């Protein structure tokens, strides 16, 4: 038994979060580790470099840890994780790494890391900080320097770096040696999974140093929770079969509700938006029903969202109804594809796509938010098939979708198959984020696959989608959305799309913007809005009365030529229709232009808005603009007045709606 470690620093690297860039990702795994080891150390701190303002070097110097743990869950965190591990070695204390990516790709993390915790980490990390001999700790892989000297500085210069084959039989089990001349890796046997999840202390929220939020719903606090661990499905593209051996373990409903009580107390009773991070939310319907009954007794103002299988949501409609009543209203389902044969090839475990339609209907019927993710670029897919995904999503009733590019993550069956075929061409781990093409697909270039993802997002997320979300939301809330909140959601959507585009397709931003405009232009918008009026789901009587009869047109241009126009026709009582069209219509009473080329000129949002306002020229348009501004200012004042009144009176449920949780990679 060695000396115990007394000061422990746990850190999460910053990363591109792929499809999850719209939300702050809380390092729940590190908070679990912190609560588990807290009784055994003098001090533990949890650092999230995505939120931290200080440099990691400065944190090391100020906290003075005896040991540092780094969580690397996704391939996108690979390089930043290695950089942090190098800084820890230079500082002169041992490093421990863990997480999904670390477990599945451990040979690439040595010799940067000193120790690596495979799979579930609480018990293994506790034994490390207690000073137990490395060779006796189950679930641990560790590095030994045969030269007798631990080097500092650039480890890229070390012989054999990154190529250690201590992976043993290929899954990180057993014993083996790295092929570097100065170091070797040892792998202890696997640690059994924790049988009683109720024995694990709740995550150490009291150590949280940052404010986490969801940008589209700032009135609500942000948190995450887990009801179970693992998943019994065996999807070839998912890391869970490797991480949990296709098993799902459940906490007791009583244990879960105690954590919910603690979470509400931590946020001082503030309304919450909470994501349940289980890979399979309804993995056990009986347990879920017991959880729901306990939530209904509390009647907390919490909007839960989570990942769910379409077949489970389809098979248990009464349970779904109760879940939505209890606040579990956002569902992100892995739709994946429209082709049953592709579902079979990916071992999704669903023999038919009929579940898709039934599941969305079960959610929508009771005012929940039905969301689904599709996978673009699976072997055998064609451009024609991929382009049908948004219309398919509409036909089955989904209120929200995301289109992730098929990504082979290390440790998955999908990776093993493609790697064996030599089809993985990408070597930049930051592009393994479900938003870049990383392997060869017959008949489609990587550039075209990425363009199709952009096209599909724009084709689905038209104005009709946002209106349909509000229509379904009214089933649960019984009231219209405020105009200010509705417009805020649109502004957020545009800002998010442009930000993601700039970060992920910087060199091809204009090309992707034009593809998005092409996808956005569809007769479906006008057909829908003539049937379902915007003013039927958004409170805008006062606004329309002031604005009056107008035809508002926003035209996007490229190199001075019009590309697409969004048109909104109003009278004093209703919004008659909304349409998208190529080119320009000449009878608009308000006409604003937006230059696509400005996206690469570094303009601020304020500068772009000012340019758009100045572009509204023509007979009578200045007077119409004044009416629009006056109507808008009055709506903002009324909205702020209601928010103030809610704070004073303490009304429990603020205006808001059911929002689909943004998909995470």
C-alpha cells in the first residue's frame, strides 16, 4: 500500500461538441467521481475547461494537486486531453484518464497518461487515491518507464509514441507491453460493474464552479441526471456495447427521486430544464412508471428530456402519457434511416420502421416534443435517399430532427469493420464529431455528404416546423406562446446555424449557406401556414393591430443577386401566410436584404441588423417600418411586464414551452 493522495483535481477538456454545441455539457461523470472519493481525500475540485477562464497551467499551480484525473469521452476531446496530460506531467504529479474514448482507444493515450481507468470509474479511482498498489487495482491500465526516468516536454519525440500495442487482445483487457523502448503498459483484469447503483453517492453538484444554461430557454436552470447506466441494445455505431457489455442497470425509483429533491434544492426551487442522459430512457417500463408516479407527487416545475428508442415509446402509449404529465416531455429518438435493411445492418434491433410513426404520434398526442436523429452516409446510402429524410420526418410527425454524419468511433463494431476494410481516411480526431465525413462512402464524396447534412437541416427546420412545435405545445399548456419568445427562438436558430457553420465549415461557409437556402426554399411552408395560422399558436393580437396589413419580405443575396426570399403576409387580425421563394416579389411593403457574403466579413449581429434596416427603401416603407418597430417595442414591454409580475407573485410555471433537447454526439 502506497501513500494516499490528498488533493485531487478532476478536469474535463474543452471540445467541439458536434450536434450538442447548442447546450452546455455538464461533466456529470467527474461529479460522480468527486462525490465517491470526497470522504477519502482532503480536497477535490472539478474543473470544466469549456467554462473555465483560467489556463490549465494556472489552475495546476494554484490548486497544487497531488494527482489529476482527466475525462476524455469523445474523439473530439482527444488532442486537448493529450495537451492537458502533457501539462500535468510537466507539473510533476501523476495523471489518470478515463471515459468512453479513453476506454476504447487507450493505446493512443499512452505514454501521455500515467494511469487509465477502463469503463466505470468510481471504485477504481477511489483505490488509486487511497494509494493501493497499481498491480492490484481492477480495471486499471498503467504506464511504467523502463528507462527509470520520466521525461518532460514534447512526448511526440518519444520512440514508439502512440503505437503501444499493450492493448493485449484488442479490447484493453489482459496484459501486454507497449512497443516503445522507454516504457511499457500493463493491463489489470476488468473490474465488475457496480451492482447496486443506489450505493453510489449523488453527483457532487456542491462542487460545481460554473453556471450552466440552455441558450434558448434562459428562464430555466440547467442540469442533468441519470436514471440508469448502460443499454441493452447492440447498435454497431454506438460505444455503449463496448462500455457496458450491452447491459442496462437501474437505480431504484426512490433513490432517483431523492436526487431530484436534492437537485431542486441546489437550484433553490428555480424552474429547471434537465436532460436524462441514459442511452435508453425506457429500458424498463415498470421502473419508469414508478419514477413517474413519484414525480407526479412532487409536481416540480422541471422539463425533462432524454434519449429513447422508438419501439419502446410506440409500445407503451399510456406510460408516455404519464411521463409527459410528469414533465418528461422531450424525446430524442434514434430514427437513423428510412430503410429497414439498414436498421438491420446496424443491429438497431427494430425490424420495422412502423414504430417511428406510432412513437411520434404517442408523444405529440399529449403535448410532448418528438425529436429524432438520422444518420447520413451509412454504407450503401445514396444522395436521393438521404434527401428524403426531412420529408419522412415530417410524414411521421417529428417536431425536431438532427442529421448526424455516420462516424466510426473507436471501440465500436462500426469502427472495427471500416478499419479492417481500410475505409477510414480521416486522421484528425476533432472531425470525429458527427458533422464531418471521416470514411469512404461509395458514390458520395466527403464534401457532398457534409453538404447533404446542411441541406437536410435547412429543409426540415422551416417556419412551419416552429409553428407546429407551438401547436403541439398548446396541447399540454393550454396557452399560446408569447411573440417575443417565439421570435427569440428563431433568432437563436439563425445564430446557432451561422455559428456552427463558421466553426465547422469555415473555408466553405458561403457554399454551405447557399445549400441551406436551397433546402429552406419549399412550397411546404406556405401550404402549412395557410392551414395553421401563426396567430393561432402565438399571441400577437396587439402586434397585428398596430402593424396592420403588410407584406414583409426578407431577401438573401449572394454577389448582389437575390437567392431566396422569406415572405410574411399580415392583416390586422391574422398572419395570412408565410412562404419561401427563389428570387424577389416586388409588391412588399417592407423589404429587407441580407447579404450571404457578410458571413465571412466578421460583422457583428448588430452591424448586420443595422444593414438590414437601412436596406428597407421605397415608397411608404419608412412609415411601415415605424409601425413594425412600434409594435415590436410594445410586445417587448408587455413581455417584460409579465416576467416581472411572475417574479413578484411567484407563479410556478413561467411562459415557455416544451423544447426538444438538442442531440449530443
